[in-house]
C-alpha cells in the first residue's frame, strides 16, 4: 500500500526544525559526538560519530514521533494514535505517546524480534501482531486508523516527523561546526531529509550524502527517473532502512538538497558493525552502521575534504541477529574461517591436523566429524572446522599450510 500525499508536496523549512528543537528540549537527548581514530587514519580526514544509538528508545525515531504527536489537536489526541513498525518507530511512538498522555496502538509484523516487541509494550503501547512483512502491517494500521479514527503516525512521510529528525542536523552543526561532510543512512528518507533541510539552510557548503543497502536501494533509481519508484522484495540485514519505496515528502527534499546517495554491500555492513563494537565500543544496528560501511568501502572519497560526521542512527538489534552478523563480519574481515576437509580415519589423525593449525597460530573454535556420508571413502572422515584468524593474509597462510601438509580442503 502506498501512502501518497497531496500535490503540491508540503514544504519543510529551517523554522520547522528549530521549532521542533524547542519542543524536544528535555525530551530527546542531545546525543554525544565521538571521534573515530581508526576511520580518521583510514580516510585521512577527521571522522566523528553522531551517536543516535544512545538516544532514548535506542534510535532517532523518538524525535519525529514526539513532534508529530505533540502537534495534534486535542480531539485528535483523544482519538489516540496508531503506527506500524518492526522496531524503532514502534518504540519512538510508544514513548512519545506515553509522555504526552496519548493512547497508542502499534502494529508489528509477526516475525518482529521479541526484545523490540517487549520494549514497545513497556513504553506503553498496545501491540498487535499482524502480517509477515511491513507492507501488510502498514495496511493493517491504516485500516485501523480508518475504522477507529486514530491518527496514523507515518514513520517518515510527514513534515512534522521530518522536522523532528532534522534536529539531528542542528546538533551536528553545534557540536562539530567545522564539519564538511555528513553521511546518513536512508530508508524512507525522513532522517536524511530533515538533516538536509537544517544543514543546507545554515551551511550550504556542507555535503550531505545518503547511504542505502544495495539490496534495498530505492532512491538511486527514483532519483534517476524523477519520482519515487518501488524496489520489489528489498533484501538486507539492515531492517531499519529496508524500505521498498521512498516517501513522497522526503523524496522531493532529498532530490533537491542531498549531494548523492551511495550504496553498500552486506559484507560492508557487517564489517562496519564489528568495527563500531570493537574499536568504538558502540553497539549499533546494521542500518545505523551504513554510513560507517560507506567509509570502509570507499575511504578515498572522503580524504582531504575536512571533518566527516557519520550518523549512527540506532542501536536496537536482536541478540540472535547480532550473533549472526558478528560471525559474518568476522568472516568478511578474514577473522573467521570455516573449512571442510577429509582426513584418514585412524588414531592421531585429528591431533596431526590440529598441530598444523597450531603451527600457523589459528585458533580452533569448533570441530565436528562426519563418518557416515556415502560420499566418503571407507577409511575417510570429513572434518568441519571453525577457526579464528587474523585477517585475509592469515587465512591464505592457513590454506597453504594445510595444502603443504597433504590435506585436501573441500570448501
């Protein structure tokens, strides 16, 4: 379902963002700015993180949700609000509604991570599980709004929401007045649009660049044809920016004000998450890591251009997903290696294999044997190994040592 807005598209201006900043005083945190020494060395320009992962509810979404709900008329507040989300917007609406004394109902897809469902309930919302994908959940929320009169709080396609998110841009200019480039993840586009409105009005020399996951990149084709187009079946681990179609209002702002939208791979996203966790001691969800992924993928694009601010938009991640992503990130960085190989089924064979690995300083995390596969010879055993390694060169050294010792690596 598309939630299109009337033409002409409502405008968002600097005064809207400044008004939102006053409204959010004492509600949303002024999140910290942290320097990244690793990315500074990699790019040759100072790199700072704007830590919206440390915002109340764990993401920037509280800003826009609060401004939108606070702007409702008394009769609208009395009718309650409804939203649809798999996580961050749900929590932002739930907390904002509780703070303003407004009843909230949040529709979440059936597969939404349980920690996010529990957090939304704890912030005071009534949670209803509906649909397998967010589009079905959005449709259910809109039907509920039409039936009950509750106000539908869109996650990005409303001027008040965009103005609230734009307060991140004002804070960046206050905290890092020398900034020359801002990188921000883009899903529907509300955060990027809001930041662009604020920053370009005050500092038109500052570049604002959006970042999307390759498997859910609706903005590049939309910008090429001049209107929002949908990406069928968007696929990415970054569920916070997994949006199949740009919002109408954000699209026009981004088309006018952004200096470009770049895409990043899943490998880059997982490597970025790992970097934030290990080097910056910051827990950041994949969508929030997308600006870091852009810096890791093409560091040469940001050298010599002055300070860069990467907006870490959120830190809400399911622990099970975190475990999978960390393993993926370690593999992408050459820090985790999985091998299958065949050895002779005799006493001491496994000890000999482990001795070879010990000799090249590979740390064995897990070992499993397969003896009953019909593809195996009578005297063969298949061994699967999970190793902790030190990088791509170390992985190659491990492979060479095994080959030199006469082992046949299957995969």
